[in-house]
């Protein structure tokens, strides 16, 4: 079967590898034929050459050369199954559990997959996986009705946070990003678009304008957690969502203490449930179908897709890869 593999930083190569044996599927797993995948911010450090704790990681330049890596947001067709709720021919969306979805076939945990509306193109359906992650995170914040919220980072994940928080009753949603997202603010429920670095925005807030919920949706660096603490109102919740590249972050304990803040974080659990919830949310907010995935590349052009994804710009949100 074909697969794309990283041959070094910023460089993919298509290779031929042995196909997984359907008879060797572990219990609870499925053999999936990906039809589309999408690039997550957590994939990009690997494309740049960063280290990721994958079972196939190698020495040398520091990232795995495992076929199909790095991609986990996937929509596809079940080819074989040892999971009781998935059958051959089912169209499903969710997680490729080994982050190896850029391939003709992948073996993945069926608990991270759920059916999706077959009227959706696979390159649109992939939005359900990040949406499921955001829905699970917002659940952890409790009732946000009537609250003022801010989302630092208005890339694909941050805009989904803005949309979900507004739909859950937030009175005011502020989106903060150095990239101008004013063209899509209305689609994603953003009441105020701030085109600036987070620390500059936080420094000029008055006490009356401080949000009671702050979501850090950037990740991958240590610089945006401090502005989240600085911006938050006394008693506020701060949700750190972005994936950390560094195991230890500097943390302003005095600000955290004096403001009586609550810091939350975590990965999405109950994945099949929240994928189903994502399908329901998308049905209720069909405007996201057209507004979220802005660019679709053929799989032969996956290197260009990743190269675009590492350079955020106005008009570019989620980038998908067509594997049909």
C-alpha cells in the first residue's frame, strides 16, 4: 500500500509498505481506509523536525519516519473491524490512534471513531474531530451563560472555541490573534476581534473588561499562558488547551493566587460520545461546513499542505488532505 512518510524536516516522500493484515487486528480496533485527513497544530512540530514519543521514533534528526505520520484527524471507511459498533463499509470520523493517517490503510482504536452524516464530503467531515475536542473542553468549564470570555489564538481550534462558547450562552466573545480574523468573526460567534499579540491585549485591559473565562488555544510555546493569567478577572477560569512542546512552563503563581483563578487543561475523553455531539452541533450550525476547511490538497501534495499550515494567514483556517 502507499503511505507518505517524513524523510526529514519539511520533507515528505511517498513509499510502498506492507498493508496491515485484517486477521491480525487487535480487539476493539478497525482497519480504516482514510478518505481525508486534516492538519492539526500538534502535527506541525513533527513536520519541522521535533521529537514526538511515537513507538517508531528513531535517532538522527529526532522525529519518527513511521509511514503515515504525522496526522490523526481522519475520516474514512471501515475495511475490517474487531469493534462491536463498527462494520465494514461504515463511514466514520475521529482519531487515528497512532497518528499515522496519511496512508492507504491504517489500524486504529474503534473507540476514537464515530459515524458521520454521509452527505458531508470527507474533507468537510474531518472538522468533527477538532470540534469534538473543543466540545469536551467547554464541558469542563461548566455553565458559561452570560459570561465574558476571551480566546487567545484564533486559528482553527481557537475559532471553534469561540463558536462553541457563544453557542453555549457566553455574553461576549473576544478573539485575540496577531493574524487578522475579522473576515470570519461573524461566522464563529466572535463579538470583538483583537488583532494583536496576547501580551499587548492583556496589558491594556481595564478591570471592567477582564473576561471571566480565558482559553489559551495557541500551545507549542510558553509565552501565551502568562497573558491569559494577566487578562483574567478575579475568580476567572483559564483553560490551557494548546499542546505543550515544553514539559515545564514558567507559571506566575502570585497572579494565580491573588486573583483566585482556576486553571484547567486536559485531553478529550469519551471520544465516541463527543464525536456524536460534534455531529449534532454541526447540524445546528451549518455555516461551519463552508467556513472552517478553507484549503484541500491532494495527498500527493501533502508537503505543500503542511508548508502552508505552518504559516497562518488571513483567509486560511483548517487545511485538509484528500486521500480518495
